[in-house]
């Protein structure tokens, strides 16, 4: 199941951008793409969702770190397909007195969890809105959407027209710069390994 965008058309309009009725669908696509880029950089879904994850049980620890923090709750835990209930959720990790491995072979631990934030932080709503607005401006700049073509213009001169393109490697407004990707990964812990969502 696809996650809802981290921001909505209403959020864009609340920030002063006017969206024409015929642009609502395309703006929804831009918000979804921008949200996917932010989530990918953060390494977690950010907004609250239910997921089932398969993890390798550590053979030398009573602790099992769960992906996609913050972990709100865990409803089911299975080791190699067998339900277990003798665990506790603490600090986004599961603790089990008997550990997670049988000792003679690796185990697969399947966990069904609710994780992410109940409310998307305003700064991330604003970030997604700014990304989507930049793409919309590019879309509006040329009839037929040619403004979406990759352009990294560094300088432009009007007399004897000249334009200089940069070589930053950026293709679209949706690509996040390295510093922002690093900030998001540090803020959210990164590294979600969600295999199935429901």
C-alpha cells in the first residue's frame, strides 16, 4: 500500500501557492514524488504506518533493533514462523530474555509494528511543499511541460544571448542535495528494511 504524501494541496495553498483546478492532479503527483524523495533520504516512512518486517535474529544479544523508528507498538512477533510473546518493546528495540537465536542456526524474526510519527512535522511538510512548488513552477514555465526538462543554469546573458549550464549532476528539483539527505538520515536514523506493509 502506498503511503499518503507528507503534504497536501491544501498545505501548498496555505503557503500562498494558488493551484488551478486543472493542476490538482499533477500537483498531487509532485507531492507524492517529493514525499518519496524525502522518505528515501530519511530511510524511514516518517508518517505513521503499519509494517511487517523480516529480520535476522542476532545470535549474541537479547536485543533486536527494529527498523523505521519511532516504533509506536508491536502486535506480533514470530521466530521462524512460531509466535512468541515473551518480549518487551523498549527504546525502539525488542528485548527477549532467551535471545533471538536458537544457537545452532540463524533465525528469521518477523515483526508486525506500528511505526512513524502520528503527525508529520511542519518543517517536513514545508520541505515537501517547496519541492513540489519548484517542480510546478518548472512545469508552468513552458507549455506542454517542457520546463520539466533537466536544466542547471548557472548564468544567463541577454545581449548576444548566452546561457551557461552547471554540471552539478542534478536532474530535477526533486533530487535532494547531499547535505539535506545527510540531515534527514541523521534525524530519523535511516535504514528501514520494510518488506511488507499493510
